[in-house]
C-alpha cells in the first residue's frame, strides 16, 4: 500500500505549566487550537482534548510487544 506524502494526522501536545495542564493541536492544514484554560490533571486535559478530536487508546486496547 503506497503512503501519501501529505500528513493527515493532527499533532497533539500536552504541557504542564504553573497554572496546570494544557493541550494544543496543529491540524494537517496548519491551523492551531489550544485549551481555553488549564486543567488540574493530565486526565482532565486529555478528556477535554477528546472533545476537540483527540483520540486515545484505552490501556486494554493498546498493542503490546511480547518477547
């Protein structure tokens, strides 16, 4: 299967500041969006980001490399 040279995924970032956790996303078209406020936990920030398109695997759904 040939891969397109055009990136179609959004780039998500989570950072912690003195105010709390923030999220930011850069869309494939170059547009950016940021959290309107800070969150006290990373989980709260990730839950809020999901309302804006962030997708996260549940631990039980993650693929594991087994030796």
